[in-house]
């Protein structure tokens, strides 16, 4: 498991009975987590008095119950600063377990010894974009949601990389990759965080189990002749990390050499001293 254990402004305090108690800066949040299927004692007082709790509805969806929480605030990770906002469907704008991947990407970019052009697909609010830019990469940030790209630009400003070379693209990731291939534009590194399920603007559907392999094959065509690394993230329940390794080895290692490794991503739990699994990632490097 790759643990994101270097946080100071974030803490996973406890998790039990399908929920987790977290500290985001000075604020305590309780949010659902389907992985926390155990029934352990909830001794921390934050369980009873959080600043906000997201509760699921029996009819679908859910809502925030807020006692004392601003509309937005910031948390820091190393030399990065991110804007946090409670969103629909329990999210806050940052997936803290991804910090392990931000560190890895930064290390690979700095160690390359040459300029790196990185493509970040399904790039959400731009944490990986900011981390890669901070490490010195030229970044192309692509997401289909205009609001998420706007939020990512806010994060770039907070991280002090707004003047760095970052292309901000609102587009369907698959169609954008196809156009980049036709244009002959190539990238030295790739990060992708595809959803488990999605629906496009024309009603087309995306299901990760059905569409990921073809998408990864397509993305291989946008890489340079000597790419440095690829990160593939997955939050699809029940999908083994080894599946990502198989795809990566079949597509990237076969074409460029190198090697792939996949692991669960995890967060340390303060109360138990154990780790909560939070999805999976595959890292290919040349």
C-alpha cells in the first residue's frame, strides 16, 4: 500500500460503521466511506460534535449538515496550498490519499534531468497539476467540467504556479487526446483519474470496466518516444490493483519498455494505527 502519511493539515482521525472522521485544517468532518465496514468504538468526541456531517439519503444522494463551517478554506501539503469547499456527493475538492502520487510525480519530474511536458486527464481540481507544475513540468490540464477547471485555477494561484506554463482545457478527455494525436503534440508523462461511471454531453456512457483498456491504448499514442512515467488511478470498487498492472504492462511496457507497479492507496488512521484503503493506482516508469 502507498500511504499518504506526510499530511499536517489533514488527518484521518477514525473510521467505523461506514463513516470516517477527518480533520481538514481546523475543521472536523464526518463523511461516508463504504470501505469502513467494521464496527469499532467511536471514542473521539468529534464523532458527536463535528463541524459538518454528510449523510446519505435512503432515496439516493445526500446532504451536508453544517454546524460551523465556512464556505471555503485552505489546507496545506508541503509547499502546496489547496482550496477546500464542501460539495455535493460528500466531496471536498481534494482526495488526500493522492498525496503519495503527487510526491511520486514530483520526484520523477525533478529526476528526469530535462524539460517534462505532462498531460493530466480527468484532472478535477488540479492538485496533481499544481504538484507537477511546482516540480518544474509544463502541464496540460484537461477536465470536462468547466467549474472544476475554474477551481483548479484557484488552486494554481494558491500554490503559486499560476504564472507557470499550464494549459487549461475544458473538454472530453478522449476527444482531446484524439485531437492531440492528430496535431502531433506529444507528452513525456501522463496522469489519469478516470471515473468509474460517467455520461458524456451527447448521452454517451463511460464504464471503466468496459472502456479503460481502449482509452489507455489511445493515450499511448499521445506519449513521446521516451516518456518518463504514467499514473493511472482507479476508485472502482472491486477492481484489483493487479488489473491496472496488466493493462499498463500490456500497453506501456510493451511499447516503451520500463516496468509497472500497482498498489492500493491508503491513509493512516490515528485512533487505530491502521490504514484505510482508498482506491488503487498504477505507476509505470521507463
